[in-house]
């Protein structure tokens, strides 16, 4: 183990530095507004619910991107026979969770529901949402100021948004 | 009229599990009625849960939450007999409140 470490240390360091630089450049484009969002936590996030795409909704709600994490356990059916009632739940082993949101990528408005989790409340929510068609469902968990997500594709045989 | 909110809150140890079912059409604004006219959006925007005056859960909902919405969560700190106050308000300004005892 030690030998391989020394042998590969130089290129590894270079790669790590490269990743760091890319990450910094990426962050530069996003305004640091998370403090403002946290303060307005109890207000209904109207703009986020009006956002059409998943990325816009996440930006309006949290102002930063989420990273996929296996600590977020999203429970959704493989196939939903009725898109009007799709049971979705999420739970996590992450601590210090402040908010949980559900998004359906291909709905007319991506954000379905967002929950505020005060201290002392378990980071686990179950609810039922509507899906217009087969789509990716994403759960986002805000823990310690960072965003973690899990995504699952749910097949819908009858849509729930339209006649 | 009976309350639109049905709630079951049960305490096991120091954890209280809450299940709430609210009667509401949750019209998305995309569905047409029998005459082909769009049914305007009518949905609950926010539901708040308070235990002994302290907020334990806030739900912000969009039109994509199912009709007669259901939500389940649990929190620490509730005791049997404590009051759990639940209120919702929708996009037309209608609202309802109920208080349940934790069992």
C-alpha cells in the first residue's frame, strides 16, 4: 500500500489540484445567497414552485447544486399505474438535516414538495405526488448547509396531470 | 363542518410519528373539466405542524402533490397528551386548523 502511494503520489496530487480548480471555477458562477434562503425558510418558495426545470427549481430553492449521495435513500415504485398518486418517501443517515425536497424532472413544474425539518425532527418524509409521465424523481436533502440527492426513474402508465 | 384534516400522532418512547391526511382537491391547473374548460389551479401551499407551540415540521407544496394529500414524518420531544396543532393555507387564501392530542 505504502509503495503504491509513493509511486503515484505526484500524478495524484496533480489530478486533485486539477479537480479543485474546476470546482472553484464552477462555484464562482453561483451567487452566495444560501444565508438569505435559510433566513426566509418559513416563507412559501413561490418562485421555486413556478420554475419549469429541475435545475431552475433547485437554484431558486437553494441557490446551489446538489451532489448525489448514497446516504439518501429514496423509496419510489418502479412502475406507477396511476400517475395521480405516486407514493414517494425518503430517509437518510445524514445528520443536521434542515430541509427535504422532492422533484419530478418531467412535470410541468419540477418541484413537487419541499419540507422544512427543524432540529429534533427526523430526516424522513413520506408523501404522495402526481407525475405527468415517466420521469426521474429526485429527492434533495439539505444537511449542514450542503445538498445531497438521490434519483430514481419511475415509469408511469397513466399520467396524473391532464385529461 | 367536520375538519378537513385527519391526523394520527402516536408517541413511542421519545419519538412521535405523525400521519396527516387533508381533504383538498389539489387542482393542478392543467386538468380540463367535462366541458373542456381548464379547472384553475387550487392547491395547498403550506402546512405547518406545531407541538406545544414549537414548529416541528413545515410542508411547502406545489400543484404536483396528490389530491387529498398525505404526509408522514416523526419528531423527537413529543409526549402522550401533548397538543399537535396543524394548519394549512391554499393559493386562494382558504385555510383550516385542527389540534390533535398525541396518543
